[in-house]
């Protein structure tokens, strides 16, 4: 019965509404103004670094939204962060390297924490895995600290798209990890 229930939940993205219990993403960050965490169950033998790479393979529609966001952000003098041309794909992401788009600031055997800081906001994002045999729950958690009013204004139109993109990233990654040849 447990196996049937796990199959029913396979590739279903859930909003967890709290930072996963064993995550260390909230270490050294104060005054969190926004937090979300999503999870998905998948079946894979891949390691954390490969899973992280899969999670951040963005779909075309999300790339288009990021391009529009970057144009608007540049107009008001904001850093646009990681660009498609700035990506780093690797078999292992050490602290200080870029994991696809973002700088790795901490990691352990089950979690990679990335961050970017700008004058308007600072954010951290974590890919955390909980492995039970071939069943892997992947958590994608985002923490944001607004540094000023511009940060709040910037995130206001981004927030609904952030949720859509995160859910899409996890769903697509879980399906790809379940069916690596497909």
C-alpha cells in the first residue's frame, strides 16, 4: 500500500509552507521577508549535483520572462543576476562556484545552498534531497530579504511568476530524473 501511495505522489509538486526540517538555508540570514519551499517525489539514483543541474534547466517560457525582467531591472539600475550565458554546469559544485546560475555558499551531502546579493534584495535558494532508496524528495526553498523599498517593489510583480517557475522546474526535473532517456 505504501508503494502505491508513493507512485500516486510521484512527480506531484507540493508547497510545503515551511523550511524543511534538516535544511541549513536559514543559517546566517536575519529578517527574512519572503520564504517558500516546494517539494517533489521522484525516483532516481542521481547525486545532489546532478539533481541541482536538472532542477535549474529552465523552460523557454521562463527564459522569456527572465529576459523581460532583466530589461526592466536594467532600466531602473538593478543587477540582473545570472544570465543564460553565465551558466555553469558541473559534476560537482564546490563552495564559491556557480551552480548553473547562482553562487554556492554552503553545501553538505544532501543540500546545496546558493545566494545572490544586490542593493535591493538578497536571496538564498536551496536544493535539498531526502533519499529513501530510489525514492528522492527534492525540496527547492527560497528566502528573500528586502534591503529597501525598491526590493519590495521589484518582487511584487515577480512573486506570482516565481511560484509558477519553481513548480515548473521541479515538475520537469522530476520527470526527467525518472526517465533519463526520455
